[in-house]
């Protein structure tokens, strides 16, 4: 009986199909490798965009805001709201540019890093993935805004704003609200700020004899600190204390919106 020879189906032999499959696999692998640099560039661009316009990390080198914010904490600062003209409110914790000489004797810089580590940190800082310790701003709590009258102190030793006494549970334990007596009428477009560690904060009280009685320009505000992001066990939101809701409001004219900074910084 005659036999029918067995033939490979159309499309070539099994060896040819395997070679074709390997070529397709290599092309896919090459394409994926070529996409990696593009993905890295896109990721870096997004990180830089977030840092420039939305949120920026800041390193805390001093104890002027203890116990609310401790030395070594990393806080995230909201830079979006100022771009949309939102007002800085009493009780907000804000990061602002040094008005001139405020950092002297207050900031504590971290130790120097080795050359390679320093360069890597500089790159991560530039794109906003790491806070920088090279240039320092300050972080304080806003006690009074333009038009307010801030006074220390009433008969019970409390700070008053527009005559309303403040209940300040955020003040560092053992600290008086202020050992310095003062009455300041805050000019429009400026802020009266104090650190929560009242005994260790060179804030507006220490610059009363300077121009504008120690108040800071709203244009120097980088943004509002919204959360302590690191270390994990100290994670918390930074919200406006309820006591400031009892302060009588004042008309605020001639406001100027805060402006963000390009580079990340550490703050005192």
C-alpha cells in the first residue's frame, strides 16, 4: 500500500518559526529598553513640575517649632494655593524667606556629606525628591495677619489678637506664651509669626525694633506646611488650631500673593 509523505504546513519548518519567534522577542526587548530613558525623563519632569508648582519637601534643622515639628522632620509644603491667590490665615504654619538675619544663631545645619553622596542628593533635590539643606528658609506659625493687633499679654499671660485671647496647646510644654511684652499692629500685606517653641525661636518678637516691627512680607511666603511626612512615627497633618476661629476678623487690603521658590530648602 502506497504511503503519503508527511509535510510541514504552509509557513515554513518548525526551525524557521522558532527563529522568527526569537527575532520578534528580541525586537520587543529592544523596544522596551529604548522606552526606559523616555519614562525616566517623563518621571523626572513630573517630579520637577510638582516641586515647582504644587508640593515641596522641606528639612527642619532647628527646634523652633517643637513639639509640633521636631529637628530632622520632613514637612510637605503646599505651593498650589498661593498660586491661586489663597490667603494666609492665622494659625497656619508657613515657610518663608529669611527677611534678613533671622537665621543667625537659630538654624542647625546637618553634617557634610561625602562628594558622591552630595552630588546624588543635589540631583534629587533639584527635581524635588529630596529636601535640601544648602539654602535655608524659616518655618513659623502665623499669629496675626494684616490689620490685626497682636499683644502680649493679658492678665492671664495669654497672647491676644484683636483683643481675643489665644488658647495655645501647641506651645512647647514648659514655655510661657511669651516672655517679651509687646503690642504690634500688623501692617497690611504682612504677617506676625512665632515659633511654637517660644523659648527657642528668634521670631517676630526678636525683631520688634526693625522695620515693620518684626512682621514678614507675605510675598516672602513659599507656602503652607500641610503635613509632617517623615519620620513615619511622627506623621501628622498640620491644621489651623481652633482658637484662631474665635479671633475677630479684620479687613485685609493690598494683599500680595505669596510666591514659590525654585529650589528646595531646609527651614529653621
